C-alpha cells in the first residue's frame, strides 16, 4: 500500500498519465462528434494510423511540425469523407464500412511507408514537439509538471474539450448536429441537410482522430512504427460510452485510462519479478471495463445512432 501511495504522489506518474491520455482525448472527442451526429465511426483505428504516418512523413520530408499536424488532419478528413459517403447517403452498414476504412487506412499507411522508405531498417527520427513549461504554473507541486510542462499538442487537446462542448451545446451548429443524431426527420423539417451535417461531423471528428495519431509520432515519440496505435482507437469508442457522449466526461475517461496505464507500468517495475507482466498489461483494460460498466448504466445514447436516413422518409 505504501508503494501505491508513493506512486500516486510522484509528479512523474501524473506527467506520464496526462501524456498517455492525450491521444485518447483527441480520439474520444472525434468519435463523440461522429456519434452525436448519428454515425458510428469504426474507422478510428485506421485513421489514427494514417494520421500518425502522414504527419510524421510530412515533417520527415521538411515540413514544420504544425504543417505536419495539418497534413494529418486533412488525411483524417479524407478517410472520414470516404466513410461518410458510404454510410450517410448510401446508408450502408456503419459497422462493415468502418472496419473497411480501418483496414484500408492502416494497410495504405504501411504501404506508403514501405514505398517511400524501402531500404530503411530503423524508422527515421524527426525533431518532435518539445515540452513548453508555462511560467509560474509549471512550478506548482505535483500538478505543475503534469499539466503545465507538456507539449503544445497536449495543451491543444485540453483546449479542444471546452471548444467542442461549447459548439455542441451553445451554438446553432451544435444543436443541428445533436438533432440529426436524435431525430433526423425533425432536422429535415427545419430545412437542415441531414446528410450534409452528418458528413461534416464525421469529417471533423476524423480530423481530431488523426491529430491524436499524429501526437504519437510528433510528440510522444519521434518516429513511426508499425502497430504503434495498438488499439487506442477501440479504447476511444469505449470511452465515448463511458462519457455518456459528453466532452467533459470524455476528458475524465481519457485521463482515467492514462492513469491506469501509467500505474501498471510502475507496478510492473516494482513487482515484475513476483507477478507475470501480462497481468500488469491487462490491468488498465480491466479497470477501464469496470469503470465503463459503472458509468454507462444510465448513459443516454443518441437515438438515431447507426440508423440510416434518407430524405423524405419518416
């Protein structure tokens, strides 16, 4: 017990937790926007991979870091548009289409990497985003290093939470997005384009997912590795349910999973000789499932989620 308390009171633990949580914040917000509009985006895992590879590749060939982030976002939007065109106007299965986009985006990313860098044995390194300490706040005990000595993309992730919440709950656009996810017929009766809103929401959400992938190669690491996304997209889908489709709770869920993951690494270091390491690798997922069960029992999902809509239908 003393060892657990010692871990929780260590600044490096909370720094790692916030860093691990950052791509989950982007991905969960992106998935939340898609689902609020009525579209389940199972392409998230592949979009993460495409964003990670394209942003890193752009920087590797001379672009600055923020241009790399923009490239990743545009690639994410392109895959989001592809998914939306199949699922919204054509009304095809969102499950099948999403899995197809994941396979396409992942395989295409690996293919492009091998085509552009065929003779590379180890991934080339780039100059990644560096921590930007915020004066005075960075000196606060425990929370200072965790919240105010992070990279620019982490600050952007935290900023995205209130921005998304404000758009969804305080603007006409947000009301329209929520309406097409709850009652598309009512939105059409008000003269709104259900297809246009859903396609736009999927593209915007996919851009955020891709930025989450870019964080992995341009902030957490400084290279692109195969399988580096490692299921983060699927975790984001679960976190949306945990968050009851609310941005504030999405932030909480991402930080919670980040803390679980950082915690298991430190437990593994302390008890790795006594308990098999596989137990520690399972720990954040087991704890997340338990939290998901507790938090999602009263979750109210968008009523038109995964329900195709064609103009004029009731």
